[in-house]
């Protein structure tokens, strides 16, 4: 008995603890996207729109992730995150039909290798609203075939690496952006919708044939109060072809907060945030798609050109408050497996550098060096990750709003209890 105890002690002293398995690990992540951050933009729907528009900021070189990715990956690892989301730009790797740019594929190879060498899981988005200009867009059936060939190329390249795959980023928002920039005619909406659904369903099967243990999703935008309608467009059509429910939550609404209307005009920093809405969004998806794990693929806070918000709410406070509500959801039995902060750096927010979401701020228009400057949310996120969330007894900086409309009527009639237990996330 004594001998056995001695062996146990020796093992504990000299054998390092083993990391949690992928099934047990909570995915703490940061996110970025190709066109928004890479610079050196290839010929795409978005590069053509920006080049022809006089109402947007010049693209410049975004934040030059294309050449500074080793630094951004290092900064992410320094926060302790274990997941790094980025997109592989189809327009970059296939600049002409059937022509694959091996140099650009090698660039993405190095991105993936560095992410994994830093101990992080790559989360790869295959379409973050951008596609090669030569395709003509997803209203054309041939674009689906081209997208599937691209998907096969990338999945084959990064199979068996534990990648988390995202087919389409926020497909309903993708649709509205295509209409906004004139890349889609309104009469083509039904065909576009059917083609995107078909593309996701086929891509899901394709990725799983190539990478059998992969996890695949399409992250949905959470439209406060309207997801029961917007999920009919794509999510309900692919519910049997996702391994987890990925969604993005930013803004809420309530009887005492209707500022979300500012999002429609692009004044994102004027929206009063409702962190408690992340609980309502998790509960909504847990109820709508029972049995599916839940992953918050994007969550963050905008500021106006990096200035303090007029309401005094700070990025670090919003981060901690949001994680508090994720922990409440987990404690109430919701199977939350991951959380990504959007974004690791400021970037090109679809026509403007003014909204700033970055953990590291970058003055893309005024600083030629594109220096990454840490915000106070960097040490806050590092601390949260190290402790698996905020501690018991954490006091919310911003309490719940009155009668939340995030998921009406449930979010108003049965709001989450801010005094309930917290679950450790990992």
C-alpha cells in the first residue's frame, strides 16, 4: 500500500499533467478574417466594390496580416488562447479558374503550422463574405461547384489536424452585404439562398469524407428578436449538417434600450451593449436545436476610432461581463464548448476603419508601421482564460436591462438570474 502511494507521488511530481482531450477542452479563441485584415487584396467582389466606391475608406493595406501573421499568432498565444480563427481567401489561392497559386497556399500552410506550433487549434473559415470576382457570385450554380473544389483543396491540405471548419460566415448577413454592394440583384435572392444551402450541405459531407473527425459549422449572426425568422433562411435548412451551433452575438435590445438601431447606420459604437443577451442567445439555440454543442464564434465591443465609449463601458469590462453570462449558461446546463473574441486586432470593418473591435488596436490609416497596441482587455482576457472564467462572487459592471427582447418573450418573462451559480469553462 505504501509502495503504491509512493509511486503515485512520484508520478505526480515528475510527470507533467496531460492536456484535456479535444472533447473536454473549452475553446478559448480570437478571430480575424481575410479581406478585413490581410491587405494585398486579390481580385474579389469586395476589392472591386471598394475600388469603385467613393463612400468608403480606402482599403490601404488593412492591418497587413498577410505579412504580420507571425506577430499576431504570437500575440494570441501570449494571451493563452487555444484557438485561432482566420479565413482562407478563395480569391487569393485560385486567382483564375482552375489556377492554384502555390505561393499563397504555402502562406496559409505557414499560418496553420504556426498556429499549431503555438499550441492552438486552427478554426478555418472558407467564406467570410469574399469570393473571386471571376465567379460572379453565389447566384450562379457554377460558383457552388467552384466553391466545393476550393473546399476539397483546402480540406485535403489540412486534414487530420483537428481543424474546426466554418463554411459560410453569417450567411444571412452575407446576403444583405451582397445586396448592399450591388453584387446581387434582389430578384436573385431565392436562387442565392438555395445555392448557399446546397454549398454548405455538400461542403459538410465533403469535409467529413476528407477529414472524418472534423467539426464543421456555419456561424449564424444573432439578430436580436428576429432569429426565429432569419434562421429559416439557412440555419434550419442545414441543421442536420452541422456538428455544433456556431453563432455571433454583439447587440441586444430591451424596453429600456433600443439603441441597436444605430447598427443599421454603421454607428456601432453608439449601441448600448447588453452582455446578458449572450445567455439568451445560448438558451435560444439550445432550445431550437437540442443536443447540439454551442460555440460563440464572435463576440466583442466596438469603439469609435479607439476613443473611450460615451457610456464609459470599457472593453475589459464588457469582456468579463460577457464571460460571466457564458458561465451562467454553462451552469444552467447549456453545452457551451467555445468562445472567440472578435477580433485580435482592429481591421477593415466592411468599408470603414472607424469601428474598432480589436484587443490590439491598429491605426490603419494614420500609422504606416501598423503597430499593434494592446488594450486593457488583453491582460483581462489572459486572466479570464487562466482561471477558466470570472471568479465566484464577480460583480457585473453592467447589470441586466429591463425586459430583454433578445429572445422574446422568454428573455423578458424568464430572465437569467445574475445571482445564480457560475460554471468553470476550462
